[in-house]
């Protein structure tokens, strides 16, 4: 019987495995994620509470915006505008973010309308608004804390992938958006703005002592009483 020694083959395979592992390229970074989870109307008319999550490090700054698309039909072109209804800067804390958004402004007539409705002089022809509003969560790249990008690299993350967006003017931004059925208010039936909250009454200042010295009344010397008058 012929016996085959597999030891040299085993050593060669082990050496080849070491070489292959050493030549394996580093793992590609994963895209940093930003998510809009919930947008809920509040009791006060026109206010919404938006919540979301992100893999960005704590302290990262995000802009939360609500915009509406406006179609302006002016001959011979049709132009689309994005009207900003609300904008709030938030800070990431424990992988979460939250923003309170007020979509309405007070018009000249004292009613609650969206910003583009409060100043009709802006448009020569009244635009046609979309029936939906777009909620956006955008990373403010220029306003991040010191060491932000080093922290991203240490987490194995990078600003890449599906969250890279480009505005119509070609400007780059990083974020996400969600379209919601939030129709614009009708100016004919718009609600009046709530009365302003009265300022709390300021406490009256404590009286300050006069700086003018008050002289004590002059002492008068009383005449001596007659002993007979003491027991009268």
C-alpha cells in the first residue's frame, strides 16, 4: 500500500489562506442613515410634531423643513417653486431627533395662512399649490461639531448612497424626505389667528428709601408738673 503524506499540501493551503486574508481589501463604509418616522398634527392649528432616527453621531445638526410645490402657469412657460412653510434646526441625541413645526403665518387680515399666501404681491399670478406637503430632514454639513467627520469614519460610515440629493440648482445635500397629505388652507375659510398671550405682570419695584435725610423733630422741654396735678 502507498501512503501519501498530505502535510506539505496542508501547509501550502494554510499559507495561501494567510496570503488571501492579508490581501482582502478593507470593508467599504456604510451610508449614514436619516429617517422620518412620524409627523403628527398638534392641538394648536397648523402645528406638527416630527420625529425620526439617524445613525449620525450625537450632536449632529439637522434641518427639518416642510415645503410645498407651487405651479406658476405664466405664458409661455410653466415654473415650479418650492415654498418653505416651516424650518427648524435640531440636534441629534441618542440617535433620535424631534422638531416642532408651525406651518402657518398670520396674514394681513389676521387669519392663519401659509407663508406664500400671506403676501400675494410676490406672485403676479396666483400659483396652483400641490395638495401634499413634503417633510425633509437634511444634514447641515457646514454646521457640524468639531471632529464630526472623524467620528463618522470611526463608526465605519460615510455620506454616500441613497441619501445624496441634488437641488434643482445643482446644490448637493444629504438627507431624506416624505410626502404627506397636508392640503393648504383655504383663504376664504381660514381660521383667525389666536389672540396674543398677555405678558405676565411684572412685580412692582420695592420702594427705595429717600436719600434726603429727615431731621428728627426738635425736643421740647415740658414744664414741671405740680405734685398736686399728678394724682388729679
